[in-house]
């Protein structure tokens, strides 16, 4: 259950940066990995929420891991489409990264 709370917080934070992510999406190159700008925004959203629950040091490790997993699997276009979905669908699409990174602690 803990990872769902964290992921829900991440989704909430990313929704706040939705316009910025879309803007970056149009400026970014079309590759099979996330652009540094989107990775940074994902990290900011993740860290801001995760440090409250797991502390700043563990949040850095967890968020770096999560962003890395998402970047290896999704392009900017794909992540943009994912984060336009309902929160339940976002969690389903990204839970692999959350589970893997939670288990690395």
C-alpha cells in the first residue's frame, strides 16, 4: 500500500507540472528515453512527496531509481500520454518502477 500512496503523490505533483512537461515535450527531441528536462520534473515531483514519507536520503535513492526505470522504458511522448490518463491508469503503467525501486532499499 505504501508505494500506491507514493505513486499517487507523484502523480499529483506531475499534474501540477503538466503544462511545463507538455512545453518541454514539444521542444525535446524524439528519442526512446526521457529527456533530461522531463527526468528533472519527474524527480522534483517524486522527491518533494517521498522525502516526507521516507526521509531525504532514501527519497533521493528511490526517486533516482524510479526516474531511471521510467526513462529506460518510456519516451517523452509515451510518458506524456501516460500522465494524461486517470490516476489509476498512471499507477498501473508506472508501478513496475515503484515496485523495483522499493525493493532496492
